[in-house]
């Protein structure tokens, strides 16, 4: 995500689009593979919304809100098991949807997305163990692919 233009684009047009970077929101978003559509915050974000915020270091981050307090939010990436405290004024926008290839998922209307959110957020207490298991499966899958490519 272009750190310098995102805020300006959101302010000017109300919508910001970029290619996802990093693995913190895996399995929902892949590293460099999915296009995100973020809309400027017109209302207070809701619990489990995915929001774009600027860390105090200046870096833009797209993570899920897992707890709402009066003056801040707690965020957690879907591929993480720790929380980040973010002041409400640091939040720039809310993820409205994303493209995986040509398939668009609307974060408010998609039944499969809402099911994913419901199930995935329930894993928070055991997220670390689940992620270790899932990354192990990904590693096994990649090894199998390499074996069959050699033949």
C-alpha cells in the first residue's frame, strides 16, 4: 500500500484501492495477490470490521477490530495472535470488499465472508495453535508440489 497517497486519496475521493501486501490477514488476503477496496470512515467502525489505520510509526496497516473501547480499538490480523491498541483517530477507512482474481467479495453482503468472520474470530483464544497447524499444512502442500514438479 502506498503510505503517502492513501490518506490523500481517501480524503479526496472517499475510496482507496490497492494490492494487499504482507501475510498478516491471511487466509483472507494473500501477499500481493488480492485487491482491497477501502472506504473513508463516515461512521464508527463496528466490531470485526477490517480497518485501515496508520501506526504511530507512519506505516499503514489493514487489520480486524476485535474489541472496541471508548477511546481506542484493539486490532488483530487474521494471521496473528496478538492485539494492537489503536487510537480512534488513527483509523482512516474500512474495508468494503476485496478481489481475489476476478471474484469480488463484499464485506457487508457476502454470506460466505460473514461466516468466515464468525468462525475465524472464534479461534482467537487458540489462534496460535491453529496457525501453526495451518502453516504446517501449507508447507506439506508446497513440498508435494515440488516433488511432482521434478518428475
